[in-house]
C-alpha cells in the first residue's frame, strides 16, 4: 500500500515495483472510485455528492472487496497506490486490506507542496485544479504518525524508492510466496 499526496510519485513507484516483483499486479482503487462516481450519479446523498469519490459511502468497502476478489482469483501480490488523507477512510481500508493478507506494508511518500505542485504541472495538471487544491491538506495530514512509514520523495528517484521498498518487503514477500527459507 503506497500512500501520499496526488503527484508525489505513488503510481510511478508502484508500477516499478510490479515490474520487479514476479506474481504481482497493480491495483488502483481510483478505478473503483471512478466506477462508483459514474454508477451513482444522480443517486448520491448530499454528504456523498462531493468532488471526492472517497466520500461515496460504498467506496471504502468496495475497495477492500475488489482487493479480496483480485487476491482470490489471481493469487498475486497487490501493489496498491492511493491517496488516503482522511483518517477514517485510511483506517478502514488499511484494516480491511490487512485482514486479507498475512502482512500488509503501508508506505506514505512525502514531499513539499512546491515539489508536488511542480510534479503535478509536469504531468499536465493546472494550478487551481482539484489535485493542486488538495496538496496542502494531504501534505499536512501525511505528517501524522498514523501514516507511517513515511518516505521522503523530495530528492529520491522512483528507482531509489523502489530499491528501499523492496528491501523492506522482500523477505516477507518471498516467505509468503514460499521462495525463501527465512
């Protein structure tokens, strides 16, 4: 589980991990959110009808259920990049995913607002966009101990972060897959 603000590098790091880890797959819960936003259009309650699909009541449970289905059907290690900066949603999803696997690793990529804004602009987001507007809130939220293990991505390349993550998960990964004697 790779958390962090929009534009901090989660998906880039996650894609690199999937390329390095045999029997793994990328699972992006944003796809679940986009589907729910489309399906529930016109039916959402006012509290759900925000600019954040995570506010749709079904989103946290569906995120965990889709992960459960993927694990059951494809029997691959899931690499899950997502921005979770709401303590309740984070706790629900983290506990739910943790209940599905023997060992859940959570990492939270961090960087300064200026760096994240630069990265967002490089990918085509514009100042004033929703992702830009969320940056300061996410950066502040992700400083909390709840979101440990925090990894500063300010001056690290995606490859350096992938190397570090592999060193943190490798033995558990290989033990889980039966390829390591401990």
